[in-house]
């Protein structure tokens, strides 16, 4: 393998490949930062151009775009509270408060270091642990996916620890929205109100833009006279770079744990960065000695989500390269590109075409290294631009972008209408002190939970009681244990702090 | 010169100019939007992407692929039937999807006959595949086990009311067995369930059998003849089961598109199908190349409507 890696490194480091990858990382970053242009779409847009390239350059370019896009989502999350891709949802929780406190640049640089570092850890896992990890991933069947989503829902408890009832109501609301459209199993038409476009369900991106971005823009617009002209505060800070660097690497445990969570969630087909970043956020908060600072601008929150989401990129490549099963939607497109290049994912990629496979892995490593530089330079300029533009120009421009973005999801006006309605509801909910996190979580997890539940039940039909399948498989039992622990932890913490206060 | 002659002259002049305009304005004279109604990376996207470049060569204009995803294709097709019928908006269409959705949904936003087929260019027959470590080495063992243990065998496949779903029901009938069909969202999503041995087998497409040939054993293929990419796999018919099923994919235009435009697009599709590079690439991936022009496709769709109505009625889904 050493020889292969060396040969692959030499193959990647040609001027042409480096230029393609620089283009990929930068283009991906910009696409990721634009709400509505997801990593999936960015990769799909570039695929036709890679047909004319040789396989290594083509794959390296696609990989670089994917990495860049997942990272780019952090920019809009931090600066305007809008996850550019669903993988940056959690980045808004602490990144945007940091920006509001004038620490936007620090948040961006922290995200850069965490993303690039997370991606590097992910790549190392991909190169050295692919085969055993892919085997573990296959052990997860429908019942396990059901329990994973139930575990995901326990994140509500940490997101809304101050008001559990509102958190649970939000989660239930999100689950309900996720049911609009054709049932994933059975094909029933649900809650479409007779509109054909709703057969495809409500688009997550529309809801994200509506819930996160619009209420903030309305808030800024409403306070315009009282505020300074700029939408984003800047406080002159010395040594931002160094401080951001230390944010990530001073507490390596948070960073490494988040990257590992990201890589593992990425490996599971059907779960991607949108779930990984929230799980990592949850674990970071749980492990923290000062959990109450999360959500108020704690850089560790940004570290967790960004390290996790960039590690999912490489995690998603594990089942793709070893088994030919894409771990995430963008990986599915890279799969298509591989096939059209005449390569067949699976064991062959590690024998007859191993030179291409290892070159692709090495190129991911290089792309993440590039992100350090491109991220700092690009982040600095985006930050400057956003802070220079007066709010009365910035706010309408961003609203305009959100309309373009939600239209571009699948060129459908319905997605724009949903986004605007979502914005209205989001504004009301914000006034009523509902956290948007649980709603979005419900929306993401709903379809996966439903599939897991129904498929699991169908699997169990040959048993005398089909439901037992959910409680008898070893991984399911382990997951149930984790869920009980995860749901009980915030309650325990609450009780403990009450008890201690009582002592004093 | 009398008035009559003048008017004849004028009319003929007008006619000539119109005709020459028609000759000048030969379709296509601008980019063609080719809508893909399924997720990027799936079979429909893959084959449309493979067509894109050769189509551009044949037509001499850009072919722009746009994604109109959702509802198992219904979102894209409901938009297609509303689009301007000038041939500059076309979409990929799939059988049996465009037949089954209007049959089982109240309002999918389109009717089967509104989707005007241009060309059916490829098909993926169903296959019955099991894990390579499975106890079933032959179809006979599989059927015998299913007979002795009714309802115990689970078969994963792509979606509800799909070729995989209907195929499982048809095979159950043909072999007089009872298996449980478990729908997954997309053919790719069903594969991990088989590799992790969470289902006993897959009713999936030939393409999956080729992609994962190292990890799965294909017991039989539901085609009329053996598929070139898997010459050792027998057909169900050879083994005595009257069961042929699969998905067909093609290009369709909005209702009312002029026949000469449809003809032009169909010729381009045919030309692409005849390119050895295109044909070989698709056949290696497990696709069957099919050449069905507009009339033939329309006739085929009509036949399939009757066929699926019968099947759905037989299994009690209609």
C-alpha cells in the first residue's frame, strides 16, 4: 500500500491536477455558501466537464468540489444565519451568535481550521480503515436505522433544554412536514393539497432558508434605524488567526471526536452531513463542562459541526469505493461519474484500478489542505464584503438570493412559495421563542425513521410478533441503551444542578 | 395584367417565402432542455448523461440537463405536460412509472397519454439476486424453500408500484409462492440491505447485478432472452416461469409537439443508440439497448397499460 500511496501522490501532484482542484475547492466553496446550491447540485453541475478529463483529474476535481461545497456552507451559516447546505445547520447555532458579537472573522477561521482538519482525519480513516468500516456499516439494517433516528431525536433535549415542551412540539411539527408527499414506502399520496408539485414533498433547503434566514433578515431590517449601518458587527481583533487555530486544536478531543462522528455517520448509507453535524454538536455540548454556553457563541460548537461535516465527505466514500454503495447523495453522483469513466466501484477499484482509487484518496487529502489556504483567503474577503455592504443593501440582496436559491433546487416555483411561507412561520415561531433546530431535525429524520420502521416491520413479518425485530438484534439493543442514556443525560444534569444549588 | 393573375402571383410568392422560412427554421436552432426526473446518480440520470454529449453531436445544438425531481418522477412529468410543445423541452420517461402513477394516485398531475413518447432507448430487466453466501444456489432451491416456508422470504426492491414491486407480485403468481416485498427508495438503497443480509434477496435491475456481481448471485433474469452482460444467467422463461418484467426508459415530449420535431428527435436518439461507444458503455453497465421510435413506443405504452391493469386487478391492488 505504501508504494501505491507514493505513486498516487506523484500522480496527483501535476500542475494540471492542482489547478483543477484549486478551481474545484474555490467553486465548491462559493456554491456551498449560496443557499440553495447544495453540494449535490454543485457536483452534478461539474460532472459533464469531467468526461473529457482523464479519470484521476476528473475524480480529483469532483472530490475537491464536494469538500469545498460542504465547507462553504459555513460562511452563510456564520454571517447571515443561513446554512448554505444542510450540513451546516448546527454551525448557525454558535457561529451566528459569534458574528453578532463581532467575532465573525474568528468564527469563519475556526470553521476553516475545523473543516480542513476534519477532512484530513476523514481521509486518513478512508485510506486506512475503509474495508473493516464498510463491513460494520452493512450490519445496520432497517431496524437499526429506525433506532438511529430515535437517537437523533434525543438531540432535541439538548437543543431545547430550557423549554422541553416547545422543543418536542417543534420536533413533532418537523416530523409532520416531512410526511407531505408520496410515502417512501407504499407510495400513498399524503397532504399534497391536490398540488402535483407537493408529491415530491417539502424541500429541506426551502425550509432551512425560510426558518433560519428570513426571520434574521426581518429582524435586521426592523432594527435598522437603531443600529449601525452594517448588518454584521466587526470588532477589530488582534491575532484572530492564532486564536481560531487554538479554538480547534487546544481541545483536540472535541475536534477529533466530531471528525470521527462525521466519518462514521457518513459511512452509513442514507445518513449524511445533515445528521452528522447535529450529532457532533450534541456530543460536544454533552461533553462540555459549560454546556450552557452552547448556542450563545461558543467556538467549540462551530468546531464540532464543521469538523464533522467535512469528515462525512470521506466517510461517504468508504462504502462507495469498497462496495459500490454511495454513502451520501453527492457520492452517488461521483459514482455515476466513475461508471461513465468506465470504472466499476467495488473490489476492482483496489486491484486493477488501484492507482486511480488511491490517487482519488490522496487528492481528497490535498483538497482539504488547500481548504486551509483558500478558506482563510476566501473567508477573509467574503467577510470583508459582507461587513462593508450597508444593511439596507445587504438585506434585500440576501432575500433576493434566497428566492433564486430556493428556485434553483429543482427549478420549481413551489419551493420558493414554501420558503416564503416557511419564513413567515419561522418569524412567528422565533417571536414565540421556538428554536428552529428541533423542527428541522424532525424534517430530516422523519423519512429515515419512517422507512426504518416500515421496512423493519416488513422484515419481521415472518416472526410471530413482527415488532420483536426491533428489540432483539444486538446493534438495536446497543442503540436503545445509548438512546436511554442520551435522553436521560440532560434531565440528570438539570437535577444535579438543582441539587447543588439547593446545597448552597 | 389582370387582378386574378396578380393575386395568384402574390399568393404563390407568399407561399414560397413561408416554405423557404420553414426550410430555414429547421429544428433545432437553439439549446434543448432535457429534464431528468430522478436523483442524480441513478439509472435515469446516468443514461441521460451518457446521451447528452452524443446527442449534441448529432443535433448540433446544446443539450442542457435539468433536474426536476420528486414523487417518483411525477413532479417532473407534471411539469413536462405543461411545457411549450416546441421540442425544446423534453424529459426522460420511465415505464412502468408513467402508467402506474396515474392508475394508483388520484392526481399525479399528468395522464399517461399526455406524455408523448419520442423514443425508448434502453431497458433494465428485473433480476432475482441473492447474497453470495446465501443457501440458494439455484432458482429451484429458492422456489422450493418459499413453498415450504410461505411468507418467510423477504425481497427488497426499488420503490412501491415499480417494476421491481410488480415483478415480485408477478413472480409470486407465476411460481405460486408467497414472498414479502420490502420497498426501498431507489435501486441503490436496496443493495446494502442485501449485502448486510437484512433481506433474503433482491428483485432488482440487471444494472445492480453487474455492479455488485462480486457480492451477489443472480438466480434468473426476467427478460425474453439472456442479457449480453450476464450470459450465464438463465431467464425465468427458460426455467419454466412465465415472468418477464423490467423498467424501460426513453425520451418524451409535451403533448402537441409537432410530428416532424418528434421525428427529428427520434432520429437523433436512434443515431446515438447506434454509436458503438455509447452502446458498448451502456451494455457493459447492464442496460439493454432498445430502438423504439415514436409510433412503436406509443403502441408499446398502450399495450402495457392494459397489461398492468390486468396485473393490478389480479393481485388486488386496483
